[in-house]
């Protein structure tokens, strides 16, 4: 695999893509409101960050980031049950 960032910029015109550096997942304490019990509960959580880019002229600009918090014992954030 060779080439330069200019090769990538040319390829972006045909098939837009963004390469992201992988970061090790860390657990943290999350919190949510249990409305039935009328209290705040905490849990061990992981956060999945999904950046959104928009093409402005010839540049890709970061437009926002979606953060999904899920229990740390789940294999992926997509299997988190909705309340």
C-alpha cells in the first residue's frame, strides 16, 4: 500500500471514506434516571463515538459526533435494550 494523502483525496471524490484511528475502549461510570423508581441509577458503561463529516468544497469537515452509552457487559452498543 503506498501513495500519498493526495491519492486518498482523489479517491474520496469517487467513493467518500474517512479512516479513523482505533482507540482502546475504557469503561466508565454512567447514570440514568429510573422513572418508575423515581431515582438515578449508575452502571459500568462503554461509550461508542461516531463522527459525522460533511464535504464542504474540497474538504471534509467534522459536523458532529454521536455518543452512544451502553452497559460495559454488552458485546456491542447495538444490542442494548431500549427501555
